[in-house]
């Protein structure tokens, strides 16, 4: 009986690690894609870059609201800030919100 309880606990911990890890992996892939878009993208203004960030959020299944993204650009400097919250089923029957914030700061010399 003790072995079954221990295996159940291990399974719950593994399940939680998988779900939380998957959410963070998706976030980091999204952040890398946004950084790449800021560095090498062909967006001509802030609105085009914001639209690209929203497209990437859909691609990576990130629940990002339009008003949660701020883009500022100078001549060679681009800054993108975003925040969102994702609710993750940590264990069956228990959901917990996890906040994510992103700050991308890129300097581009050849535009």
C-alpha cells in the first residue's frame, strides 16, 4: 500500500512538472521569437511590430491581450514589454495562475 501511495505522489509531481515546464517552454520560445522579430523583422513602425508580436502570441498559444503589449523604438533601439497570466492545472482539480512578464531590449545597428 505504501508503494502505491509513493507512486501516486511521484506521478502527481511528474504531471505538475510537465505542465508547468511546458508552459515555461512555450513562454521562452515566444520570447525568443519576439526578440528575433525585433532584431531582424521588417516592421516599419510600432504598430506593425505590435501586430507581429500578437501573431507570434497566437502561434505559441500565449494568452496575450492587445493592451498588454508596449513597443517603443528609437533610431537603433527597440523595447518590447508584455505581460500575461496563464492558468495551469498543477494537479487534477487544482488550477493555479502563473504570471509571465517579458522585457525585450534590442539594439540594431543596420536598419
